[in-house]
């Protein structure tokens, strides 16, 4: 494991697990903003992502609201690449693409704006579980004609079936929920 990610790995061990309709959901600053997201952890996340993916000629980072935003911000600052947010509300702009988000624990609508045909983009999010959100946003990016350069997440759950997502993904840490706690997989 990258030593700069040790504070993140250590903090995950204390993350509480809550039941969301039969889905064991862990609550952590990186995934929920509870407890606080420490600046050193966020800085390490931005730098670790920057070091793992090719950002050559990337026009924008794309992050879903809400928990992808702070990771896109950290990466944007570390790599000096702007970002757009796939929002939870429609603005009705020309070219807006509705994205139906359905996860193992809920569903909602997201709206993509600010990405044009030919833009080279990187999708950034907090955690990849079922992959539904990532898949829907990546589909929307392809619908507008953007080139998806990479999909990157801070955490990837390896204990969840991802039938809905078969794209290559870069993760900083792989985790699973086991025995009521988060386990970092080496």
C-alpha cells in the first residue's frame, strides 16, 4: 500500500456500518463527510489519484454530486485540471443529459451539463459499489460525445456484485465489509 494512504486505511477501520435496506453501508468522511474529512487525507487522495492516472490532455474531471465533489476538488488542485459536477437538480440548459442513478440502497436523478463532444474527461467518485452511478454517468458522457480517459474512485468495494459495471477502474484502496467492519484488502 502507498504509505501516504495509511491514514485513510487506518481511519476506515473505525468506520461504523449501518444497514440500508439490507445493504451494509459504511459511514466515513471520504464517503459521507461524517466524521470530518481531514486535510492531510484529502491532500493524499488528490496526489495519489494524480500519480495513478494519465491526465495528459484531459479537459475536465467529472464528479457526481455530492460525495465525488471533494475528491474532484482535491485532484483538480493537485493536477490543475478543472471539474464539473453532475448535479442532483436540472437547470434545463441546452444539451443537459438526465442520468437515472440506481444504487443498492436508493435511486435518484442526476443531470450532466458542461461537457461537450470531444472533451477528454476523467470520472471521479468516492466509492465504487454496484457501479450503477458510475455506469450511468459514463453512459451520459458517451451520449454527449465525450472521450472517457479514466474512471477513478477512492475506494472500491470488492464484496459487492458489479454486474452493471464492466469498465476499467482505478482505485486507491480496495475494501470489503466483513464482520461488521471495513477491511482494507491488500
